[in-house]
């Protein structure tokens, strides 16, 4: 009876250990895939946009479109906004060759000073071009 319990317990420990090893290998594989440079290249028709004059408190929105003109998929690794007033939504974070992704920038102007203002977004990828700087400028009026 003790041998049977010991055998079952040993089997349980070994199977849990194997499942953990498979999961860890899967995570390492995903990290390597993301960090591996890609031959993909995102092309953006515009990196700056002037939204015009807006009243303080209005929301400014603009969508930047990227197309992958490379031969491999590109992964958007990071998106950094210049301030808390900026929100960003991406339609795709992994862009296959000839595929388009849209980055919708939404800016809350309630805490902006009158006059010329801007908000920037930095996009980091694993593609041939590593960084993109997107800028939305606008004039706040009272």
C-alpha cells in the first residue's frame, strides 16, 4: 500500500514538474519571438497631424494608419504617451505583411493651457524601424 501511495505521489510531482517546464518553455519561446528582429517594416503616411483650433475641454481625435510593407510580421511592443491626457487604441498589435493597423489617438484638452499644444505617442516595434514618433498639435481657445 505504501509503495502504491509513493508511486502515485511521485507520478503527480513529475507530471506537475513537466507541465511547469512546458509552460516555461512556451513563455520563453514567445519572448524570443517578440524580441527577434523582424524583416517587417511599418509605413505611416503621416506622423504629424494638426487638429486646428479647439475649445478647452473638447476632445481631439485622430487615427494614424500603418501598413506593413515588409516580408515578415511586425509586433508593436510598446506605446508610450506624452501625458495622461492621451489615450491610444490599436486595431492590431501584430501586423502581417500587407496588413494595416490603425492607432487612434484621443486627447482630453480640459487641462491644456490656451495657445499651441501638442501630444506625442512613441511606438516601439520589432521591425526594421524600431521607433515611430507620432504628434498631434492643436490650438486651445477659450
